[in-house]
């Protein structure tokens, strides 16, 4: 009678096989957990417009995310999401330069309207260190200069930060009547100093100008924030710098 040899399986092999199966099972569970279910088809419709929170103008190219679906607003700020299940969703609106907005919305076959006002991210507060005349006296009708030092935040795309230095009682119409410094998009946060030119004239009517009469004038300061050419914020207006200019 032939001798039957018994094969022994080492404990290490059993553990290795067990670990391998355990790893595969863990990966399978993780895949199920991480996998986001696709939006079920249906008759639900969500639509609306996205506007700028400051200007009220339409905002194109806003990214809209809803349960894995991604859409973008058109040139007039409108969007539409069709063929989704009639149920509640969480929808997100995002674009560079704006705060992200998230809303809960219920899609219905009767077309759910959801309009969004997207708040722009504004630069932080600027700062005026000093502004003073380069010369104690300036000649009426000539060109003069204002020396300045200011602190600014980072200027985002589409924005410009303007410092104006008018004389008290003199109508300021750039470039006549006051010196000005304009920091455009891309300017980085920090302190800047320099000299700004201005004509010792004032605006009489539209494009009619006259020389500033001789006298002593207080130098004022105004700081305004513009976005795409539209005034969106005034940080301060006609603040006394403590300096005077004598026009002769």
C-alpha cells in the first residue's frame, strides 16, 4: 500500500493569503464609499441668473457644481440644469475673485428658479502714510507735484485702487485739479512712495478750465476702489492731510 504524504501549509502562507484578501476587501469597500453616485435621470430643471453682489451685473463663466454635474453660466449670467431627478440638492457657485456660494435647492418639473448674487472678494483696507506738496509755493496754471507714501493690499484682477489729492474748494477732475495715483490689477501688497503731477487748474464747466486763483489751500485725500471702471467702494473722501499749498 502506497504511503500518503501529508502536506503541511505554513502559518506564514495562511497569514499572507488572509492579508491579501483583507486588502482587496478594504479596497473594494473604499471604492464603494468614495464613488459618488451619478445624478439620476429625471424631469427636474433648475435655472437662474448669477449677478455681481456689488454692481448687479451679470457674471459669466461661473462654475456650477451639483451632485457631480458641472455647468457654467453664459455671457448674460444665465444657467440651466436639466434632466435631473425631482429631489433636493446642494448646488455650489464658484469663480476666481468671488466668494463661493452654496445653496440647498429642490428640483421640480415646473422649473425651479434660483438666482444668485455672488459677493466679490474685495482688497483689504489701504492706508495713507503722508501726502505733501513738493514745493511750498506753486504757480497758478503751471504743473506741480505731490509727494506721497501709501500702503495698499494685493489688487485683484479687474480692480484698481486710486488715491486722489485735491485742494479744498477746488473741483477735482482728473488730470486737472488734483494729483492722483492709480494702482492697477496685479499690484502687490506693500508700501509705495513717489511723486504725482497735477495742473494748478480747476474745472469750470465740462472741458473748460481756469487757473486756480492765488491763495492758501488745504490738501485733501480721497481713496476709491473701482472694478472694471465702476466705483464699488470709497474708503475715505476729502480727508485733511494736514498739509497746505500756497498758489501764487
